[in-house]
C-alpha cells in the first residue's frame, strides 16, 4: 500500500490516465512526429527504388550495346543507390524501434502492417500507399534484373561460341580427328566448306 491508501499496482495501471493533459498531449505529438518521420523515410526510399528501376531498365540497352564503360558506370550508380537504400533501412529500423517503445510493444511486432492499425486514418492511408508502392517497385526491379541476367548469360554464351568458331578457323586441325575426318558436331570449316 502506498501512503495514500491506494495499492501500488493500481497506481501503475492508472499511470497514463492520471498524467496531466500536457504530458499526454506531448506523447501523442511524439507519436505523430515519429509516424511523419517514418513516412518521410519511406518516401525517400520509394524515390531511390524508382531511380534504381530506371537504371535496371537502362541496363538492358547497355547489355545489348555491349559497351563496357557504360555498364561499369551503370553498375557503380546502382551500387551507390543500394548503399543509400541500406542507410535508409537502418534509419527506418531506428524509427520502428522508437515507435515500438512508445507503443509499448516488442520491436519485432512494429511492422508497417501493425503500425497501420495504430496510426490515425490519414497516416494509415499514407502507410498503405507506401507499402504497396514499395512492393510493386521491388517486384519490378527483381523481374527486370532476372531478364537482364538472362541477356548477360546469352551474350556470354554467344561470345564463347563465336570465339571457339574463330579459333577453329585459325587452326583448322582442331576440327579434325586423326583419320582426317571432321570431329562430330563441329562447326569448324563447315560454313566455309558450304560457301566454297
């Protein structure tokens, strides 16, 4: 029992309700400020992902043109964007941890979906838009990267076969077996033979 005759547990339970109005108001302002900071960070992240998508889309043309200097420049720009996204994600984790603390929930619980439930209607709508837009951008980047990877692999295979063909043209003996016949499944000399 406390000195006023009220059990201590009851005092803890009524703690927030008994806070002066100014303190409760400051707590609400702190939460709205944190939500606004989170929304600002998410907007920056969306801008970075939109920029990344443009670079990934441009990469296709760079791969087709086979310009090494352009490819290196594009890759450097993408790496810089990835570093910036990682920095923003660390900042977002800090904001989420602070929101979790203010909402008195474990940090792992403070996901965007969870926070949407706790936000006012205006911020809830903005969080939903950010979550959807980030999801769409990330999927588009992954899909475009997969296409670019296939183009790069096809180009590498083409160059390898072309190099083998040219080497065979330079050294015709590589395409023949000891009996003087051509090796099975060899292109060496076949094109020139058909033309000549």
